[in-house]
C-alpha cells in the first residue's frame, strides 16, 4: 500500500538502483554519502510506496526480489528520463542567453538592438571591457566579443567574423607641424620613432604611440595626455571619437595605411546558438 497523496520520489529510486548495483547496504551508503540506517529507512519508504519488497537481506549483503528485478530496469529508465528532461530544459535556457563583450571605443547598440528585435524572448546582456580585459572570452565571462583586430588569441581556439573596416588617423597636438595638414602618408610616419608596427602588412595594432623615450602607459586617457603634452603622436582608427573631446588635439587622416578591422570573436566549438544569431544580426547592421 503506497503513501496516499504522495508521488514517487526520484531520490528513493536512485537509492534503490545504487543498493541493487552494490548488492550491499553498507557499500551503497558509502557511495551515496548517507548513513546506512538512513538508507535502509529510505528503501523501506520506497517499498511501502510500491506495496512490495524490492530487496532481501542475505549473509553476504542483499539481493533483488522478483519484484525488485522487475522494477530495476524501470527505475533506470525513470532516472534517465529525468536526466534527459533536465538537460533539455538547461539547453533550452542556454540557447536563449548570451553575454556580449565589447571594447572601449566601439558602439554595438545597433547590433544588440537588432538581436533583441529578432529574439525578443532571449536574455541578452552586454559587458564593457577595457583593452586589457579581452581575456573575458576564454575565461567564459562573455560568450562573444566585438573588438579590433589583431587580438591575443590562439587562432585554433576562436572563430572570428570580420564586421567592418575603418581608416586610420593621426592624433597630434595643436602645435605639431602636421596639425594643419589635410593628410599624412604611411611613408612619412615610417620616419617617426618608433615606427608604427608592420607598415608593410595589414597587421597593425589598433592603437600606437609614436615618440622617443616614452614611459609605459596603459590607459587611453594617459596616452592622449602624452600626445597633448607634445611628447608623442598617436595612430588611431577613425571610428574612435574620444580624441575629439580634447580641444588641444587635432586628428589628421593617414593615407596608404591598412584599415583597422572590427571583428566578432567567439570560442571555437561553442554550441550556444545565440552566437550565430548575434553574428547574423551584427552582419546585418554593422557591416
């Protein structure tokens, strides 16, 4: 006779399968990290619910009764079905969730708005990252990253989608000889100390300070301060408008320089379908 008004507890079913596997209450209790008397009481509860004995004690341990032999495959099936249901729900929840990282000067509002329009029920969050915090992608703090190439990732670990390109410009102080120029050339910049990296290839860094004996600086504002003080000039992508907020700086287009490339990067092999959805939305409005 089962307990009226109560449903079969999967926890009790799992306890039964472990005891049946070990054929010994002591070893099963150790495996389950419960006290043996408590495990015995839980099995008795299950037997009371089903209205029959499932296990007989023997001098060597326990053995299944005919009812236990009948119930065991059904018990495994119940546990497997519960696990599959849990995984399906978790997968469905994961499929509608994404955290998008973006760096410093980039504006990704259009892409995020388009993604939310296409997937109104999805949980979409964004995270602002400094240029020193792109490790948020391999650390799984973000699911995708929109940033400027090149990035310090192993190519085999990530999947990158080019979104768009921007020309380069030069930021100089107001009293610099090039401040009134309509443009400068990459060849002219090659004479500066130190020269911009890899002028003959497309592998330019996104930002570069040019000047002699410069102190190590990390923040963007500190770099602009060096430029404003006349100690350096800076190569920047034209999409970065932050230098225009400084009245003591002037920007000058650079001719013949390879463009700065904005890319969408994700971890290779990540099964989250929202990454592909983000890629499609970003390509639709940003490229």
